[in-house]
């Protein structure tokens, strides 16, 4: 098979049946007459003559050529903004107003003023903290208390958060013992910050991971835990309310599975990939949600503020 034919077939595999480019540069070709013509005994499906192509260019197969289907990211139409769903939190201004409602006096929608009334103005900073090391041998949740090292880790995390010099608005934490104890230690370094406990942030299996893992769980576990953890995401992770005037800084103390799932959902990554990340005990993950709904990940599982001998992942 000639080099030109091999490259044509390779390009076919990339294009997936749709012509992404009209030609591919392949460098200087051998100077022999009609080198793109079929060889003696060649089939009718051989690459067409290259007379119409400038020297050094290789024509891709015609649009009707038989090629494997292209991945979705290749076939996505240009100009669609890629993967991002701007109304991911259902708080896009257009989604918050009734377009059929008319002004009672003039009959006009006054759309611009109503949209402006629904627009977020502030940025939300979400700090997701994984609980510290705890007793793995406890028979029930109340027995799974922090270890002495875990308490040291929580102190270090609290010190780190305090050193940021931010005005934290609240600490929302999982009602499980290890998260509650972590919160109590952290809050000593952030006096005056209100604390709210919730069952939504309790640990669980959010969704069956891909690739699958050996420690299999029955589908019912994902079905039950997943609905609750998704509810936590929808309740807590969204752009600021339109009434919020200033940027907010909120701390959520919870669990590795919950945090990893939230990160995937917030960044609109496949949520099945949550288990591909690892988080240390007492680590800090920082998400930023802008008024326009854009989300950025500033930190993922940061424990750089801890001495190496204090870092664990259990």
C-alpha cells in the first residue's frame, strides 16, 4: 500500500465519514507521472487522480466513503459552544421568567428589564473539605470517630482556611460522625461562622463508576445513594441568587465520593468518572461559580499545607 493511500485511510478513520478537511499536507511527493492513479490491477475504489490537488497535498476519501462513525466530539456542529450547557443549574435568566406574561398596560413583555432582574450578580466560592482520618473499625457511624492523627489533620485544615483571610459565610456539613467532628475542629479557627448539618451530604455510592471496580455494589445502592447525592448537588451547587449582592465563600465538609461526584457534575464531565480521582483526608477542593453560570476548579484535593507524614487517604 502506498504512503498516500495509507494516510488517506488513516484520515478516513479520524474523519468518521464526514469531511473535516479537504486535504492533508504530506510533504514532497516522488516525481513520477500520475502517482495517484490506480496501479495495474487496482480496484475502482482507489484514490482518485490527484490532478485537481496542489502538489504535496493528499485528497481525503469522498464523503460517501465507508468509514467508522466519528466520536460525538468530532461530529458536534461548529459554533455550538462545545459541551457546555449554560443552563446546567436551571438558573439561566431566560429559564426563570414566564415569556408569555405580558405587561398589563402596554401588552409588551418588557423582556430586557425582567431578564436583568433575574441575573446573578455575585460569584460563589465553594470549598469542599474531605473529613479527616477516622477509625475504620467502628461497627456503626457513631463509633467511626476521628483518630488522633485525624484530629491533627482537621486542625491543619482549619488553620489553612483561616489563613486565606476570607469572610466565610457558612459551613454546611454531613451529619456523619467523622464529618461532624472535622467540622467542630475546623470551626474553632473560623469563629462566628454559622454551621448547618445535612443528611444530603452523607457518604454513599453516587453512580456506578466507569471503568467498573472489583468491589461491586448492587444496583439498588447506586439507585438510592445516587438520588440523594444528586439532590445535594442540585441544592447546594448553583450560581448565586439574583438577590445576592456580594461574593460568597462557603465551606462544605463531607466525603470523598460526594466531593468527586460534585466536581464531575459541576464541570460537566461524565459523572461516571468520579472514581478516577483520589482525595486525601482533610483536603481542600475549591470551585468557583460565576454569575453567568461558568464554573472553574481552582483546587482539587489540596493538602500541600500538611507535612508529608500527616497526609493519609483512608
